[in-house]
C-alpha cells in the first residue's frame, strides 16, 4: 500500500483489483472527456485505471488518475463531493506539484463556468446547512474540537488559524501571523484602556495579543469548548487573565459596550441568513466612536461554496461576496472605511500549513487514519489553490458608525515600509 | 439690498414687502415645527419672517430664517428643491458658520430618517434623470461647460475638480490634489511604457500628471467640449501632446487595450442603469494583468440623491452604495483588491473650494447673478456638510481580473509616513 508523501506526490490506496485490471472502454473515455470539459480543460493530464490518458493541448503540470470505474461514475454523479471523497479514499491520485495541479485546475474552472463542476447528476447546486444556535455549536464542534493536539502539530506556536499577513516575502509563518495581529489592531486603532469585544476568538491568540501589546481589555467569544479551554489556560499562564475574558458563548449573545469590535475568521461560519443579526449585535455593542473589523473568506460574486469542503471540513460554512457582506452594515448605516483583499496572503498561509502538516505526517499517521489525513491535505492544498486562482478572496472590512469623525484620515499608520511587494507564484 | 458675504453670513434678498410685515400665525408655526421635526431637530434656531423663533433644546450653532410665508409653504411642498431654490433666491437666510449649520443639519437628518425631508407633498421620493448617450452629453454640458474661466477662479492651478487627498493636515489644496493624483497612480501601479485609459478626464490634470510623472501613454475620454478643448491646449503647452490623447467621446465608446483603467469622479454621472455597460467596457479594454480604479462619491446604502443637487447642479447624478457598485464588477468576476473611503478628504476639499470661491466673490459677481452665486455656495457648503455628517462617502475601488497574480501583496507602496492622522472638525 502506497500513501501520500510529504512532497505532495500522492499514490493511490488499493481499489477493487478486478476493476483496476478491466480496460477502460469508450463510455469511460467519453465520461472522462465530459469531466475534463466541465473542469474547463486545465493544463493537466487525466488518466484512467488502465493507464490510458487524456493529455492537455499544451504543457501539462501534473496528472490526475481515476483508479477505478466506480470513482469515475461517482465524480459524474456528484462532482465536488465525489472527487473529494475519492481522493480521501485514495481512489483518485494526484501527481506532480500538488498545489500547482489544484491551482491550475481551479484557474481553468474559474475561467470557464465554475458551476458546471458543482451540479450533480440532476443539475442541482449544493446548498450549505443553516447555522441556528444549536446548528452552529454542532458545526463548530465538528471542525474546531478535533483536538488541540492535532492543530498544535502544524499551526504556528500562537495557534493562529486564520490568514496571516506577509509584510515581507521572507517572513516566517510565525512572523506573518504576528504581523496580521498588529495589522488588525492598527486598523481598529487600539489604544491603552480601551475595551474590545472579539467574536469568534479561536485559541485566543489575537485576544491575548491585543491585551499584551495594546493595553486593552478584551472579552472574547467562541462556541468551541476545546478552544475556549485552551485559551483560558494560555491567558492564565501568561498572566493576562485579568485583561482577557474568554466566554464560551455564541456571538448572538454578546452584551455590553465596547470601544472596538473585532472578528477574524468567524463570518464564514455565520451564513448570510444571520448577517442582519450580526449587524444588530455590532450596532448594539459598539460605542459610537468605536471602529469595527470583520475579516472573512469571501468571493468575487455570490456562488455556492465547494460542496465537499462544506460537507467534510467546514459544516455550515459560506464565503460571502462583498455585496452579501453589505447586509451586515447597511441596515445600521455603518460606513465602510477600508476593504483590503489578502487572498495571496491566505494562499501563502495555507501553503505554509500544508508544508508543516507534511513535515509532521508520521506523527499524524499515529493519530488519524489515512482518509482523514488525505482529506486534510486536499483541504489545505485545495484552499491554497482556490486563493491562488482567485476563485476565493480574503476581505478585511473596517467600518465605523456614521457620526464618527474621529476616524483616521489616511491609512499611513498601518505601514512602515514603502516598497512594492509582488509575489510571483 | 444685502447679499451673501464671504464669511458665510448670508443676508436675505428682498421678498414681498407686505408678506414680510404680516405676522406669522399658529399655522405657520405648526408648519415650521413640522419642518424642524422632519429635519431631525438639528441644534439650529429656526426663525420666521416676523422675527418669531423656534430654538433647539440645547446649544444652537446658527440660525435659518424663512423670509416669507410662501417660502415656508414651498419647503413643505417640495422640501429639498424648495429649500435650495429659496436659499438661492435669498428667501431663506443662514447665519452663523455656514458649513457648521449645514453639517449639524445633515447630521440630525441622517440620525433620523433622511427620506422624511425628501418626500414631496404627495409623499413621493425624487428620481434622478437617466443617462442615455444624448442625455449624458446634455447633463455634462449643463455643469462642466459653465465656462473654464468660472472654474479657474476657485479651483487649484491644475484645475482638479475631484476629492483631494490630504497626506498632512497642513497641506494646501494644490498639494493635496497632487497627492491625490500620485495616490491614484500608485494604486494602479503605473510604470514607464504602460498604456492607460481614463474615463471622464475633466480638464485633463490627471492624464497629464500620469504621462509626466509615470512615463505612461494616456488616452483620456470626456464628453464636455469645453473641458476637452482646455485639456488639449494644456497638453500642447506642456509638450505632452504625443503622450496624452484627449478624446471628446462617451466612455461607452472606448476601444483598444490598455494596461490600466482609471476613472476619477465620473461614476456619479453614469447612473446604476449603466453599471453593467461600464463593467463591460472595462472588461473589454483592460489587459488581463492590468489594474483598474474607480473613484466616486457614494453612500452607505442605497438612497435617493438630494433632489435640489440633482436638479440644479448635477443633472442625472447618482452616488451609489458599495453594493450598487458591485454591479460593475460582479458580472466580469473582477476581484476587489482595495476600497478606501476618503469622505473627510472631500469635506476638506469642498471647504477649500468654498473658501476660494468666497475670496473671489467680487469677480464672480461681475460674471454671474446673485441666485447663481448663492446656489453654488449652497452646493459647495452643503456637500462639505454631507461628507462631514457621513451622509455621503467617497470610495476609491481598486480591482483586477481574476487570473492576475501580479497584484501587489501589500499596500505599503502607497505610503511614506507612518503617523496616525486624525482631523477633528
């Protein structure tokens, strides 16, 4: 049995032996062509279980192999979920640079019609699940309560599980996560003595960073039991327990008044049905001269989320378009001051996570089975590819109340270096 | 006959003498109360023609006087147009700091229901006129072809008629306009040898600035005959005629391929009906690795524009919300990279223009009649107030094509100074 290796050259797990021997017929080849066409004909070679291949017109960056006939049919019947599950089970194999192959795949798909690969056999597009109070708790538990030990293996030492900010191209993941936290703090103009509420605080890294470096008092909310427990321990160990309060509760239950509202990487789990309620929470708890920031994965325009990702990795998640995000702000006449798109930063972050994940693959194999590990590699690599191909965005939106003229006049305070930084991937 | 003075203490023109003598009755006072309530009870004293006043509960920043009964009825019948026209004719008088009184008025209105003061006697909200090819030409002619001599009296020496960018609080209008042009050029990352198309180029200042300081070739479009004629003269006088081409034509007729798309202060005249077509033009003419910027007056949320401004000053104009602006970008899968809100910069710019206008009021009186001059003071002061009160925004939106990964990773290249700049008005 061969398994995925850290350099991204995944080999297939065994599939049905008789199927593997059976030659692919004209129907199989016709179905493969149909899949490749729906994918927008990426510069990738596609192969079937008998070794027959379908090469792209120009250069090929790698190979995707369907290891048996059933997998081919499964991908036709339910493209995104079928492909993701088959990869996890080792019935689809990707060779060549893992992220590059996925990137070129997403880019081709995005240039064609992304929805073509989303429709199932009945032409239906997937719909994410709803995030009621109970639903949210269940959905968040499924992902974030996988065990702190799991995440500790491949996240940075501060356990920051959101897009980093690379001020320089040679910054490490740790440096970029620290820079991101400063970037967020500067955007909401934190000053000593201020009070801050954080909606969706992960393992508490940003809340503690704000308290430690900006002298503010933070109340941070999260419904992941494991994360809150970890965050409280950390705050205690760092002597910050009197300045940071971690509350195991839903953002909808936030009360009080604060000088800043911060939410980094929670909106993806809120769902558009609840944007009005999120806006109401912010309008209720933010002081009139306070600034707010919402940092979220997003899209160029409304589109159904990747069904496999929503089903297997992030239940109930939905990355909104900027237009959809306006449902949070417009009812309360919030003024959008600044939107920054950090999609290439998230691509780098995910590539760094994947690299660290692969470096720890031996430890991970002792804790989790192969399909879980393959699924997580597909999630990390696939998301990196989605940000690289621009099919996914990362928006940081800074906003203020209408009567607030204490806002900064320029954004100069966010920057220290003057050079243009271009990353050619 | 007394007239408005440069310090903003406008005195009334003569109205019907018998009306001025007639005492205001209970109906008049009831109507005045109704107007003040619709305005959201600003901290301003309101007075009637017989000297009777209605003072605010707290401090008053100035006084608004209705000089006769007919004016009071006119404002009830058609609030925005009635008020603006009556002020222009000297039948409404504003004393105290002109901008401050208007600012507090807009702020109160914005905190209440802004539409209350918009509905006419029949409860109808105003609708701006449409911008067909012919309509646009007529609308633009009405404002921008008032005569270059008129604008030269009070704009900066480069004749930039859009929001300036104050990098420091002591920058002059000229310096802030130059800084704005550099800010725009940096946002689209101009480099020598690039080609740029500009949609709506005014008197050509930005087009010439780009050619002169960034070594690019510019094709600039405008349908104002007077502006294009002036711009061509200037390009010739500066020896830039081989690098800047001024075309007297509509943005809808732009053809060719360019490395950057720039539009500063045109979108207000496009109208939401045409956003899809504008997006199609950009998608057609912008190279795949090119960046675009659209700079426009906007709103926090969709709302009818000020009827007087649309009728008397900017025919066919409409400031969109960010959500409405997305109609330009979403159909072509453009990626929004950066949105900056410069509303306080436009407040400062308009206050600078009003100051210069007032300094040249003697010259202006030789060229134009009093109602015209009063209307323009109301426009400049009223718009400054609208930006101060946050009822109007200024958005600079930078966007790219999806497959473009040559975008800058950070926005550090836009900034040289690191201090936080807060303007307390």
